[in-house]
C-alpha cells in the first residue's frame, strides 16, 4: 500500500481534508473540528492554520505585531504563541547537543548587556553571562548564574564605580575558553546574539534563557524553510490520548 504523506510534507492547502499526521481523509465533527478516519486525531482547522502560520512567522524573524497582522490574530495571541515556541525548542536543542557533545571543538564565554545599559554605572551586574560550545555542526549555550547576586554586597559601601570596574576586569581575566582560530564560530554567535536581542525591548531577566535559546536555534539553522520544518514537526508531535 502506498504510504500517505502528512500535511507537513504537502502543505496547508489540504488542512481540512487530509490528516496533518498521517494524510488520511478527514470528516467534520459537530463542533467544527475535523477527525481522521485512520488515527482518530482531532483538531480545529482554523486554529491549527493560525498556529502554523505563527510558527512560520517566528522562523522568519517577524515581530509579534507583524505576525499578528499576517496571521489575522491579536498581538497578544502572537506573543503567547512565540513564548510557547521558545519553550518547545528547549528539549530539541538539548537532545541535538547531547548527540554531538563529544564533537565539541571550541568553547568560550559570552556576556550580553542591552545597548541602552552599557554606559550605565554598575550595569555590569545586570549582564547575562553564558557559555558557548562549538560542536562543528552548531553551537550550544549554557546560561551561567546571574551576576546580580554580587551587586548588593559590592555596593553596600557606596564604591559602585570602583567595584564595577574591578568586576569587569575579573570577568575578562577569569574567562573559561578554548579558542584555536581568530575567525571562529563563537565570535560570530556572540555578534548574532547581540543583533537578535536588539529586536526585543525589556526582556525579563528570568526569560533571557528562552531568547538565548531562540538565538541558538536560528543561528544553527539559518535556512528559514529548515527552521519551519523542525518547528512544525515539534508542534505536530502526536499527542497522548488524554490530549486529543
């Protein structure tokens, strides 16, 4: 028997007639959803179309506002979808690195601070410190503990400028690195992170890891179609019976 193609492979034009997962015919339920005659999965075509549209917008680096306009939804809906996509990517990125961790070539530290804060006194304590590992076919990032934990003890005696300068020197001197080339992937990734973060305003510190991992995903997969294929496959992983 000929193997059916899923909609991941054939596109969205058959969203209401062929199953997203197995490509089998669908029939419509009384509540407006559709159900597959083979695997029994159910979904609302309109909601699924919007979700996949937002996934493509995310992969194309569109802002949430631009994605909302493109996919005909509210900005809040687009923002929530983007946040969900970032969380969804975490285990995939971890698994990708775990399968290649023995191939690490170089590693170094990265330090990110929003441009608006770079001239601010004591802003070094608000910077995000992370490790970057180059494993040949991509990079992997590991967020280090927040530098903010040092701020109170260093500023208690009012010598803010002195401690900020000394702390900056300490970070430069104590960096962990193995770099064999001047023109290396690690530097390119740091520049990529800087450009990537500029598009967002006011990232909450506790969510920085999600935006960093978004940058990791997009740096490792510069081809938009490949990004979209991966994200769509993660979105359409078969749900458990309890989720159907």
